[in-house]
C-alpha cells in the first residue's frame, strides 16, 4: 500500500468513526504520536507505541463527547508524508464546555504503515 492509499484509508476510517480499525490495520506497532500540547493525564505530548496511541484515543473518548467530526484529505507530500485537516465539535465532559476543533495532522509512513503522527492546533 502506498502513501496516498494509506491516507485515503485513514480518512475513510475517521469519517466512518472506525478509528480503532485504522489503528489496528494502518499503524506500525512502534508508531509515535506527537500532540501540540501535553496530555493532562500523562504530562507528555509524545506517545510511543501503538498501545500508547490506543490509550490516547481511550482518554479522548472518556473525556470528550464528540458531536461532529470530519477528516479532509489526504493531502500527500512526497512518497512518505500526508496531511489531514480535522474539523468538528466536542464537549469537555468535566467542564461541560462545548468547543469547535480544527487541527492539521501530518502523518509519516514507512513500509506501508503509519510510523508517526503530529498534530497542530490552537488551544
């Protein structure tokens, strides 16, 4: 699977809300995820390994109620990178604050798998 195909499959999974399947099929077991800000649970912006990335998704699902979510892309860059623009609305379960979200994610691929994801957004 080439870079563009990986991106197309990831976007399709995100829009179908089947992110878990994307993690299991498109990600390397030693993938790295980098957020723009540290996770409140761990204090770190960097998560290493697929299990850690799955835990990050679990945290989001438990801390936020997602009302809408859309993935735009992929936008390929060379043979091993692509970007996806995510937009949506969510509510922080603890504070009850509803907010719009917009972020750009840059994905790096190697040997047919996502090996790195980096998220860019304003807080």
